[in-house]
C-alpha cells in the first residue's frame, strides 16, 4: 500500500478539520467545570430507589441553578454539581428538604462541599503547566532518541512532526466538547483533562512506533532505497500493529462509554476521539509530513 501517494488529500482533510476545530473553540469556547471555576458539590445516598434525573431537576427547579450537573454514582447514590460558590445554611436546608420529598435519603449521606474559586484557578494553572511540560519533554525525548538518524531528516524534525500531529489529536476532542458545551452544557472536568493527558501519551506512543521502524530501516538501508520508499515500507510494516492495538483499546472504551455509567461517559468519549484520530495521524500525517519537508528542501537545493 502506497501511503504517501495521497498525502495531499490527508493534509487537506486534516487542515479543514483543524480549522473547523479552531473556529468552534474560538467562537464557542469550553465550559469549565466547578473544579476550575469553584462551586458546590452535593452527595446524596438514597435508601431504596433513587429518583430519576428529571425528578431531581423538577424538585430543584425553583432555585434556578445554572449549570446544574447530575451524576448517578453506583446504584443508589447521586452527585450534584452546582456553579454556586456561596450556598447559605438556609439554602442548604431548603435543598435538603426538596431532595427528601422525592426519595428516602440514608442517614448522614447528604453532604455539601464547597470548592473555592481560588483553588479552581490554581488547579487550572497547574493543569496547563503540566500539559505544556509533558509535550515539551516528549518532543525533547524524540529529538534525543532519533539523533543517530539525523539524515536526511534532522532528529528535531521528528519531534516537531510529533508535536504538530499531537496538536491535531488534542484539538478534535476539545472542539467536540465545545460543541457539547454549547448545545448540551457539557463541562470540562478533571476526568476529561486526565483523558486528554492519556491521549498525549497514547498518540505519541503510536507515532514513536512508526518513527522507530523508520529509524531501524534507515540504519540497515539496503539496495539504495530512498527515504520516501523507506517511510512507506515502515508504514506498511507497522500498519497491522497500530490498527490492532487501537481496535483493542476502542472496544474497551466503547464498553466504558455505554456501560460505565455517567461518571466515565465523557472520560471514555474523550479517549475514543483521541485514540481514533491519534491512530489516523500516526499513519497518515506524521510520516508524510517528514517526506514533504524533505521534498521541499530538495526542490530548494535543486533551484540553486
């Protein structure tokens, strides 16, 4: 299979996709959860049968809470997230009375926890720092690991290609959450951020597998094969491995999405998008970018 023949098509498709993602993120933005903005968590445990989501919303409708998020935990517990930072004792009692009208609550199982916006801001800052440092360390590692194959492509270019395609893999799930936030009030929470960091590791691993095979084939190059031929051969050699690994992970993630409950729903959705597009970019973007750079450099040299 000649992966590189249609690389312009891959670039156009991904370019349109990235522009669409940037458009959505710029105009709609993301809705941060209360872990980042501050708010109140309410944990409730019911004795027999817990009420439905609609029943809870109807019971609390008179309070007019904005961004009320309801999560079912286990079989009888419920977690409420409200973007209200200062809930007085009187309001807590009113909420408690309303929740008791729709089901029998276990003794001492109704708990209120307030998250300060200062803590949320600090958490947001640390999340950004960790993400940026992770990406920079990965790029540095790739540059060092591929220093023995600095020709015809420099080792740092492998790192840059990884960074470009990794941005592609992260932008798509983020844009998906911008759309979900716009139409369904879905927020960016700690599990979603965790999933994004997992995507960084998984997607880079896929790219390193392909790059490592290119490195091996370059070191034992035979028969005067050119760089483009070596890249194409390496992609064919790693194709089955990448697809089989991704499919195995996808099956698990789909099971989590459909049967893992509300808590894991958006965590698994983030990973499904990231793993899917991460595999695509590893095969159809990362290595073709290297070949395109080499061709442009050769054309510049030929014009001199």
